[in-house]
C-alpha cells in the first residue's frame, strides 16, 4: 500500500531527488492549480472536492456557482494570480459552495466537464451503489454481534476465491492451538483455565 501511495506523488519525489527540495505539507492544495481542495456544502460536515487546472475551467466553475464575475476579478484572472491569492480564493469559493447540496453540485460540475466529486463519510461510502456492487463488502456473521457488512480485500485474483470469516471470539481457538501446536492434553488445558491463566 505504501508503494501505491508513493507512486501517486512523483513530483514531490522528483523535486527531492533532482533538486534536493523537501516539500512540506500543503493539505489539499496543489502547487500549480487553484482552486484545488475540498469545500463545504449544505449540511453538517459535508464537503465537495474541486480541482481546477486552467482559466477556462475556472470560468465554468464561477458560472456554475452563480458568480461569473469572479473569473474577471484581477486577483483570480489567471492561474498564477489564483495561486498568489489562494487563501482569499478558497474563502470565496467556500462561501459559494455552502449554498448547494453536495451531490447536486457535484453532478452539475461534472456535467460541465469539471473535476469534482462528493467527499464521502463512511456511511456514504458503504451505501454507494458503485462501491457495494464492487464486491468489496461482504456480510459476515459474528457469534456476538450478529451479521455485519465487512470490508474485504481491495484486489481480486482470477485463480483465488477467498473465504472470509468473521473475527473469532477472545480465546475461541485457545484449546485448539494448545492441543495441536503445543501437544497439551485436555487435562493440562483445563488446569490452566481453572488457574485463570487462559480465558
């Protein structure tokens, strides 16, 4: 997993290897794009992710948010200006996005060809139809908590059909392990249980 994440940040690695520059944290911002981040929408702790790579798309975003004049504002009229004024830009974009429902705004922006998407909570994710149809979630029955949806492996192998099981109870396999791996007798195991060495 570390290798996958590392492959997603080639610019930072190249900057370090070629120039000796160690980039610090920039949060959701991008060194070449603005706006680029997550912005609040209607509701408590609900967000939308938006990435705008060029001036044309910034104009489309401003129009979609009901503020077409923002694209002509000298502070935001070009990519370089938006990067210089990124904090003010993000505040203004956030004030505009707050007026919209998350999924409706995401759909409207994507329909206009912009890079945008809903930021999901855990509840949103496990109830998303694309995610549930992917087969990554399976229902497993646990002896104490009953049937629960459980995330499984994020990869599939064409010659491997995994058999997922619910987590064992505390001490569920203690006797089996002591008998099979340590060759202990039932009497020895019971004595340890009586002494409260085992659960």
